[in-house]
C-alpha cells in the first residue's frame, strides 16, 4: 500500500518537521563525548613478556576505534547531534582526570565510553563514577570478547550498558535516548482548550513547555481553510489509498482536511512541535484524521488534552522513530486479552520510511453528525510494545509487551481497534493506565533502557 499523502506532506525528521511553508526552527541536538579506553597496542607488542588478557594479542584496537568512530560520526549526522570523539585513548589514571576536566568544561549532555581492554575496566569505572556525580547519563559499550565475568553492576540508573559484537544499532539507540531528553527540553506542546486564562507551563522532569491556544482561534483558522488544490490533492490521496470509505460524505472529508491544515498552520505559526486538544463534542471540527496524519509525520498529536499521553507519544517517537497509537483500554476477560481502541491511529506505524498499514475511512462512531475518523488494521501476530508516562518531578512509566491477535473488521468501541495478547504478564488486566501509547515491534528493552538511563521509575503493574 502506498504511503499516505507524501506528495502533500513533505519529508520530515524527528521534532524538526518541515511544514508547508517556512522551516520550523531546528533544535540543538545533545552534546556527547566519546572516549575509547585501552592501552595502545604498541605498548603490548614491544614487550615479549607482555600479557594482553582479553581480547588477545591479535585484536586490532586502533583499527576497531577507527571503524567505530566512523559509525559514531554517521550516527551524529543522522540524529543532528554533536558527538565529539577523543582520538587519544584513555590508558592510564592521568588520562581519566584529563577527560573528567573536559566533560566539565564542555558541559556535555552525555558520554559514550568504549572499552577495548579487560584490564582498563577500572579506568572506565572511574569515568562512570564521575559522570554519575555530575548527573550526566552514560552509554558504556564493551565489544564482545573484551571482558569476561559478571556485568550485573552495570545495570543501574543513569547508565545504558551494551556488551555486543559490532552492534552499531545499540549505540545509535543509546544516542537517541540521550538526545530525546535534550530535545524534549526544547519542545513546545500546544494545548487547544476552551479554558481561558491558562498560562504557559513546563513539565517538571522532561522540561516540555505547554502553551495554551483557545479553541475559538482553532475554529477561526479551521473555517478559513479553503478547499483548493492542495486540499483536494490531500483528499484524493487519502481516499484512494483507503480500502473503503464507510459512510463518510464529501463534506466530512473536506472538514477533516480543514482540521488537518488548520492544525499544521497553527503549529507553524507558534513554532511548536506537538499538539493536544479538547476534541470531544466538536462536531465537524474534530481532528481525528488530522491527528493520524500529523503522527505519521512524527509530529506528536494526542486527544482530549491528555498531557501524559502527549509526553508518551513524544518519548515514543524520539526513542524509536515511530508514532504510537493513543487508545482507550478494555479487557477481554474470557480470552485474557487486552483491547485498545480509539479514533486517531496513525497508518505509518513502522515509521515514515516503513510500509503503510491497511485502513479505511469511516464515520466517527459516538455522534450522529457524520464526521470522519480512520480505522487502521493491525497485522495479526505482530509484536507490539505499550508505554504510559506519568508526569512529575519523579516520573514513572508503565512498559508492556504483547502480540496482535486481531483488528476487528466490524466497528467495536472506537474506529481503530486492536486486540492483543499480553506476553509479559500472566493476566491482561494487569495492564494499567488510560490513553497509553501502543507501538509496533518489540521495543520493551529500548524503553526500559531509556527509563533506567534517565532514572524514571518503572511501575509495578500489580501495585
């Protein structure tokens, strides 16, 4: 199935979206310092009685550093991060003190340590301890076969530990985790509401700024949108890719399109990054289809002014590069399955470069005015992950794993529905939280590592 609306929706990147018009001001990516830790090979080769320990005398540490440095530079370019790399490896205690001084003076957002010699582990430990004292998150990578023995002490808050063989993807994931926190501190969430007199606020841990926008202004922009060439192209593309258009009139499609373009216009005007909205009982002004399309472009859009859902959607998109599905929860007690349902599911659930999900356009189910929503069909058997973020100075997260059982063709609950077998709990009803974010793929380890790195408490589902 062709991706929806790519001719009408320009290419985007995480929280640096290019809307139709001027480019939104970019964010400053995280500053990360990369340090390699090993004695130069020559110091061992020149000693006939030298003992290399793991990984052995044939390990080309300098060659591995050159290879990994190239990969790290590419990661920095892809993520728009400032990743510096110390060419000189840390091999003695004096080097450790030099690097600690650099970390302090450069005011980095994180460090990446790479260990290539078993005996230099105490030097890495000293750098990790210094980073912890400075409140700096650390990614620690040990090439498989370099160290033997227990690694349990490295599974601790403030640290993402990797021991693997040439796993550049894991390193990139660690960089995403550090970068996400940096970007969230620069993020503006628009809250469209009827409540007058609200002031700009800031989430206490993530640092997201929330700016209120009155619904009357949204309505004014909505009614100003002309169904011209761009709007008609959008309607044509969304319609032609649908499996079916179920009880949705042309007027409803036009109003769904107005909502989408109105939201984009307001986001651009405010130089914002995300939007949430008191969207229920809004008649033809409801943003269901628009929210789906915005999330397709990795512009977080969440229903009902639920800030926790907005923060969860932001975290999901930044950490994985995929949009999630904010949903209402229910439970199939007889089959022990979880049931997720809502009206704004993205179709590009595997990310902007992934394959589109099958979908149909349908009427919004809970009112009689005939406004447009979207029904997305999840693939049976696909692994999924679910998160819920609880805001606060000491935030918490729920994280769950599962597999898709079925998206029901008949409309049950809200437009998109997906029934899930929860695979990491005995009972589906152990899942907590309302408006959680559901994502394609087994992302549980990524989110648990993100929570551990940033010292976010993972909730016990039985409490």
